[in-house]
C-alpha cells in the first residue's frame, strides 16, 4: 500500500483531532482596500513620483514628463505674458489631473505590493524564532535557537513542538499540523524514507518523534522565499510582461508621432482662418496649445494598462500564493497558462490509491452471498484496507456481520504465500488470495481448480480490477473483485481541463491493459503504463518536440528528472527534497489536483493583461471625438458636428477626457488585483466574450463616462 | 441600381479569377511548376543558392540599387537616346531622382507628365521595365515571409523568386491583356506623335499664312505599357492624365479590365498565402476582412460622389453663424457669419461630374478612385481633386490603412502586421501567451511589427505637418485651407503608401531641367516625397521579414481547444477591429482637418 493512501486514510480518521493550541493561521482572503494596505499605498504612491522609479515604466514616465512640462508652462504664464486665450485655471486643472494620473498608477502598484506585504507579514508571524534540539555528531542533544541551524544539521522534534526549519525526515513518522502555511487544519502524516518525507519550518508536530535533516539555511526557507516573492524584492518581470512593456512603449512612440505634427497642422488652419476672416490679430486654437496637446497625448497613450501592468503581475503571484502554491518565478505562473499536456500520477491523484472490493463472483454450486460470507470470514481479522472493504461490502449487501469462533486462527498475508485467511478450530480452512497462489493451495489440499475460473480471472484483470480467489478447503468458491476506485469528481475535472485545451496523461505502474481501462474510465486522454523515470522523461521530451508545453506533478525522488524536464513542474511540499528542487512550483497543500488551479491562475494573469490592454486602446476612440473638435473650435468651429457627445465647451471636453483617463485607473484596480474571471469555454468563445466586454465595451464606456464628467463639471459650475 | 453594377462586377470577377490564380501562384513559388527547358536554364543560372533572411534582404537591396542606377541613367541620358522623335530634353535632376525612386519602389508618383516629358525610349526602359521588376519585389518579400513562417530550412533565393514572378506570371498575363487593349484601340507604335487635322478648323491656331495648324498627338507603345501598369499595381501613366486618356484607357471594357487587372494579384496573393501555409481557411478570413473594407471604401466613394451633388454648386442657406474665441472682441468671442449661397444652374442628378470620364459610366470614376488606392495601384481615371470633399476620404483611408488587399505582397505584409498586433494585444484574452501559426509572439516580434507599422504614420504626418506650416506646402497648393491641406496630406499619403495616385492641384512639376518657370516649390516636393517613398518602402518589407524569420525559428505549438483560432468569424472581427481602430487613431486628426473640415465647412471655404 502506498504512502499516499496512508495519508488519505489518516486524514479521514475522525478520531485524530488536535488537542494542541492552534498555531497562528494565515490570512486567506483579504478585502481589496483595507486600512493596513491603503494608507501606506497612498504614501508610497507619492514617493514613487521620483523620475528614476517612473523611468522603469515608459508610458507613465511620458505622463510625468508631460505633467512637468505643463507645470513649467503654467509658471511661465504666471510670470510672463499670457499666450493663450484660455484661462490659467484650465491649465492648472489640467496639470493637477496629469499628476493625479501618475499618482493613481503608482497607487495601483503600491497597493498590490502592500497587499503582498500584508500577506508576507502574516507568513512571517509563523516563522518566529523557535527552539531547536540539534543532534550532535555523538548523538548528544543540544538546545539552540532555530536561527543557528545550518543545512545538514539534524534536529529532533517531538510531539508538541514546532519544526525549526525546512528539512527532510530521516527517521521516524509523525502526524503534523501544517495549517500555519497551508491553512488546512487536517493533520498530515510524514514519514522517513517515503515520498512524503519533507517538512516545513513553522509547522507543528502533533504526535510521535522524528529526526529531521535541515535543508535550508536561515533566511532561505520556503517561508522566506514566499515573503521575498510577494514583497516584490526578487520579483523579476516575466517575459510576457517585458514583451508587453516593449509594445506599450512602441505604442507611446506612435502616439507621439500622431500628436507632434498636430501643432503645425493646427497652425496652418489658424493662418488660413485669419485670412478667411480677414482679421489681423493672431487667431489661436487649442491645437497649438502645448498643454492641451500634452493632454491629448496622455489620453491616447495606453496609460490604463501602463498604470496597472505591474499590479497585475504582483496580484497574479499573490493569487498563486493564496492557492498555497509557491512559484519560484512569475514566469512559472504565467507559463502555467500555456500548458498543453498535464501528467498526473494515477495513484492518489486519479484514484483513491487503495483497492476496494466491488463484487463477489460465485463459481460452481456457490451463490454470490456464500462467496461474500466466506470472503468476509477470511477477512475478519484482516486490518488492511482491502480486507476491511471486503467486510464492508459483504455487510452493505444486507448481511449480518460474520462472527468467527473463539479459537479460530487468522492466517496473515505474506509475500511467500500471497494469501490470507482463517483456520477454524474444526479444521475448516478458508483462504483468499492471488489466483495462482490459491490454485496451489487447492491442489495441495487435493482439490481441483475448475476450468471456468481462468476466464473469470482474466476478465476481471482486463478491466483493471484485481481478482482474489476465495477457496474453502479443497474447493474454489468464487472470486472477489477489487478495484482501485476513482476519486469522485475526477471525470468532471478532466472534462474541465479538456475544455481549457489541456490533454491529460495518466502515469501508472500498471500494465498497459489495466492502464487503458482505468484511463478510459477516468476520462484521461492518454496514459503511460509501467512507468519508469526513463519513459516519463521520454514522454515529456516527445511532447515538447511537438512544440507542446508539459506540466508535471510529482513528489518522489524518481520524479525529479521528469520534473526538471517539464515546463511547469509542481512538486508537493510533502515530497522529497530532490523533487522540490527540480520543480519550479511547490504546492503547500500537497494536493495532486492543484495543477488545475495553477493553470487557471496562469491563464487569468494573461487574460487580465490582454483585457486591460485592449480596453486601454479601445478607449482612445471616444477621446478623439471629444478632443479633436475641441482642438479646432477656434479655427474650424463646424467640426463641432464631430462632437457626438455634445460636450459643454472645448476646455470642458479636454478636461473631461483627461479626468476620465485618470479615474479609469483606480476604477480598474479591483479588476487588476482580482483578475478577469477565466471560464473554460474554449478559445473562440472566450475571445468573443472578452472582445465584447473589453473591446466593444472599451469603445462605448468612455463616451458615457466623458459625457457624465462633463455634465458634473458644468453642474458644479467648475467651468465657464 | 446600375450605378452599383460596375463595382459589383469588378469585385465578383476578380474574386472568381483569384482562386485559380492563387493555385498557380503557389505552384510557381514553391518551384513545382515545370517551366520550358530554356527558361529553366536561365532560372538555374540566376540561382545563387539558398539564402537566410539577411542574405535575402541583402539581395533585394542590391537589386534595387542596380535598378536605381539604371533608371537614373536612362532618364538622365534621355536626350541622347533613340525613340525620341519629339527631341525631349532632360528632366530636372530632383525630378529624375524622385521619378526613379518612385518607379523602382512600385509607387509611380509622377511629378512629371509622361506625354510631355518622356521619350518612348524612357517610357519603355524606365517605365515598363520598372513595372515588371518593382512589382515583383513586394511579391518576393511576401514569399520569403511565408517560407519563414513555415520554418523552411531557408527563405529561397531572391533572384530565382524574381525570375519566377516576372517570367512565369507577369509576362504571359500581361501579354494576353495587351492583346485586349490593342483590340480595343490602344496604339502600339514606336512613333512619338502623330499630326492630325482638327475637325474644327483652326482650333489649334493658324500659321502666318492663315492655314490651320495641325494637332500633335503623342502616341507610343501603349498596348504593351498599360497592362503591366495595372497588373503590377504600378499606376504610372504614359500620359499625364493617366487612365483617363482615351489611348491609355480607350473604352468602358478596358476600364473594366484595368480594374480587374490591378486587383488580380493582390486578391490572389492573399489566397496564395493560405495555400502555401496550408491554412486556406485563415486566408479566407483575411480575404473577407479586406473585402469588407474594400466594399466600404467603394460604397463610401460612390455614395458621396455619384449619388450626391457637388456641394460647390448647390445652394447653401440660410446663413450660418459660428463663434470663435478672440482676444480683442468683446466677450472674448467673435461671431463668424457665413452668408447663404445661391445654387448654380447645373443639372446634378448624375452626381458630381467634375473631372469624370463619362465614357466609362457615372460611377466609374468613384469606383476606380476607391479601388486604385486600396490595391496601391495609383492609376486614376478621374480627377481625385474634384471628388466631393467627403468622398475623397475614401481614397485617403485606402492609403492610410494600406492593407485593403494593398500592393502585391506588401498589402498582405501590412495586414500581417495588424494580425500580429491584434493577436499580441487581444489574443492574450484567451489565456495563453499570444501565438500566431503556432509560434509564440514575443517582445521582439511585437516590437518589429510596431516599428514597421509606425513608419507609415511617421512618414505621412511629419512631412504633412512640416509642409502645411511652411511655404513648401502653402505656396504649392492650388486652394488654401482645408482643401489645400488635403492636397498636401494626400501627396504624402500616396508617397508613403507607395500608391502613386495624385490628388492633383499641387504645384510639384519642375519639368525639363531648362524650364524657365518651374513650379516654385517643386524641388522640396521632389526630395521630400522621394525620401518618404524610400523609407516607407523598405522598412515595412525588411522588418516583417526579420520578424517572420524570428517567429519561424520558434517551435510550433499544435492547435488545441485553448489556442486562439485564426480561421473563425471571431478572429475576423478581431482583425477588422484592430485595423479600423489603429487606422482611426493614427489618421483621424488629419481626416478632420482635411476632408471632414471641408465637408462640414461653409462654401466657399478653402476653394
């Protein structure tokens, strides 16, 4: 029986409740705007106005330069001769909103970072200094502080103590409360020498005593790395984010190319109109007004996405953390969205991991119930899950529990006999076991194996089930069918993965015949039977050669090569150190189906970026209709017909556009932080849906928004 | 209803012909077409071996350099060359530079008048040779891009591609078309001009003796010249008046054939793209998007020009008043009152007939105007300057978008840029790193696409701005104000789109080098337009080839449920939206200052 199954079993045991006080629990959900995050973020937003910080975000840097130039223009106008027909208060209002645009952008980034920091803070609380009982070379125990531990040190941890650092159990078995890092209250079993030997610092030993070899130095534990990641200290921009930043810079350049020539073009119109109207005094329009052209530029360049891009990335990382996944880089999270193939272990992931009796098949004179009764008797003292499931199945068929006579003797399973059973005091012997073992038993007892046993056995085996033959003295009574049953809901999960465009592959040690049956039943697309580290690796390489991205979930040391080869490798925190080193993500919950969530988080990250970029560009259309007529109101007043929003005045049109442009940033912060919802609809339907919401919506919304702002400005008598 | 018959017939015929043509094109470009042995011998001599993208681009630039030097020599030596019956002199150096650049890049923007300034030798060895050769360059560029997308081992050989395009495709088709033009009445002669007695006595004046002067009519090898002018989407006219001239476009049938001819290859190339990539459905989507835009430009032009009267001749009343800000006027505002205008006594039920050739039908001028810019042909059969102001927006939009089928190869390449940008931005909304043809689009590819895309607005808006604010532009325009602005913007749009059609009305002709009274601003126009043409020609071909090469080098991911499909209706809308929104964002201000201001403004305003 696998260790995985043992863990399942232990977790389900109702008797195993914790008596110890609850260690600090992590904050799992956070309101968008809390006092703890919002106030520092506001402060930070102003601190981030420093040009050397803005420089890293070309779009917002352009806005800041524009705001600064407008400021200079205002100072010049205040102390020099006014050059424009427009009042100075218009320029001041313009400049205030330009600065606010930068501040809002900073606020979005700062808020995302503050939320990360708050989460890190709650993690840090569980990382507090603890006592460690270090085992010296001469096996003496030394009581030291956990901060003094170095990789390679061995520590003893017994029930009621906190594990002082990340490590691997080298001897012993213990039940551990990992709620401090996973938020999951059910205790888990960790055992030396198994695939579940990894322990994390800050978790709590509930029972037994273990010796742990520490694998990480102080400041380098998982918790430390998590804290580092969320605080953005080692947050590197992912390739997609860099690519998008580049593209946004190029778009900014394009709009610079559009706006700069507007000045001479507007001047041309002014010159002509002077002649047309026959006036001598210079005719000025907003088209030759530098602050207004700056406002136009700021409205056109993709400020919305430029402002929120960093926040989206940080929030994606944070969402992964909230799902208890530690990604080693933002790239890994993002790449999860691109996954084409998912490799999953059969045992413990797709199936429950232990076999259950599902039916009794009689032979000869026996009835199904007789077989059941014999099987139950043979299993009465069998403590293995298989044995218990036989008894349970017999009772669930409406039979009264079997009783065994006082002096009957239980024959336990052994690797030699491959049978177990019971000997009654009256000499009656009942056995259940592997078909060939039982056949030998029958022949030894002088009986005869009926001819129709073979097809029955083969039939069960071909369906992926395990046949156990039941015999009574020299006679074959029938067969028990044991099946490793699927976890509930797996079929739906695979269907969901398929809808997301992922192919699922089951890895199993079973023979191909059995594997194909289980694969068909579970609804996976493919399987690797009789899996070895080599053929797993080979399979991944083959898929990658076809251009596919492969995700793999693993826990054992023998998974390490395949994990290293896979594009997205998710190791279970309970897994061995080798597996965790080879993976680029670690799942603290050690939940094998977590890959689905990982993929969804990756997809959501990309969708959010795409949606806000599309929205940002689509917004520009309406702004043009507000600004172009306003620019030329002084020279080509009939262009007013283009102003389909019918705005109050040229200055109110431009102010409304720039205010809308600024306000949309904080308005979209929740979307950036929560992410645009991902629905597995298939790419075409998803694209259609998002194009309608963010593309078409992005075109329409600003028409409404700008008009509303204009109405409010006029209503408040803020404009002449 | 008959107004719509011509455009529908043109579009339908060309679409039907494009299908078999595309099959033939992909066979030829993949080297599956077995040419006659003699031609193959030449092809093998030209083959300088497989090329990577840098070598391919290098060969292309080398070839263009040779083309430039040859063209410059032909025009500069015109007075000493044969077939110059009218003893034409040498063009001004700046005009030669502009013309050579213009013809070598398939632009064919003409700052000269062919019938007045070029000998038959120049028409053949400068004009006609460039028609064949320049037309094949964009074609080769597209084929190189396709091979890069397919991740072929190499991009083929530029010289071989060139040979295949010119000899196996252009020559036979233009021969067939030439016979049709000959039959319809186009001259085919090496004579420079014929002397005829005018029907009305003395209409050309009289000699000292009182005899009526004869009219001298320029002729030449037109039946050979015109087919390739159209097939290669060149558009450079033999005559100054281009396809409005009765010898260059004798009948309604040749007008129809001209339209079909110029659209044939641009249509076929889109389908060839799909065939060579084995993604025919994808190219159907692109084709449909392009066709939608083309139909829109045709409808716009025909509706506003053929179904609406010339606003300059209609009544304008009652008087309109506008307010403009003013520093001196009381209240800071000055009121502009525009008086009502009485109509001119002109029958306008056939729409705006100014500058139209009625031989072709009423909607032929507007239809031709829309089509010739969509496919960057640039030939004209009507005066674009005389289109109704708002109708003139149609040809301008065609040039600004530059991907409504576009020139051979380059139009499709431009559309690829929009596809890459569209996928890069909106494609993320399916939750995967954006990918095209299974290749992930990274920062480098998006950057190259955006650079190639920004050349066009840069080369239109900056020169337009500079010329609009200086004497270079103001003194060259025939009408001041919005219309003159349109003239300037149109000229640079035509140059940057490598289109070559002219709005006219700009004084840009220097003429012969010894011309005593050239247009005052002809030299700056020659130089500026030539520079715009060069930059807008080569960067938008080279950058996409590089982009395709980088994309092609990436691993190709198979299509799945989660991948963005490029052959669906949704994708079509994504592409249409990308083109329309980017186009509007780049050029709406120019449109507002030019055609829209003129349309909405009062009459008389800006001429």
